[in-house]
């Protein structure tokens, strides 16, 4: 079967046909090449989909961390404001 695949990749001009492959055999080899390419694309697609899921979960994690730290900063700003106000009253 692999010789059909290789034979379908050759350039044919006129009546000369290396390996004496028929038109149907060349077509079968071409279809096998296409099938191999589609399988590789499917593997790449699955890999990309898995990577996208990892990136989404990382994004969500960092988003939660940023929101948490933002709330912490706001809380500390409130504490600083209260301390300044109490200092003005005391002092």
C-alpha cells in the first residue's frame, strides 16, 4: 500500500508511468495521502483543544487571584483611611 502512496506523488507526463501504476492505483495512493494528512490534522486539533482548556483554567485561576488581591487592596485602603481619620480626631 505504501508504494501506491509513493507512486501517487510522482509527476506523470504522457505515457511514461514509473512502476506501471494504473490510474486507479494512483487515485488510491492519493486518497491514502489525504487520509494520512487528515489524521495528522485531527491529532493537532485535539492537542490544540487540550492546550486551550489548560490555558482557560490558568486564565481563570489568575483572574480569581487578581480579584482577590484587588479586594485586599481596597480593604487595606479602607484601614489606612480609618487610621488617618482617627489620627486627625486624636490629634
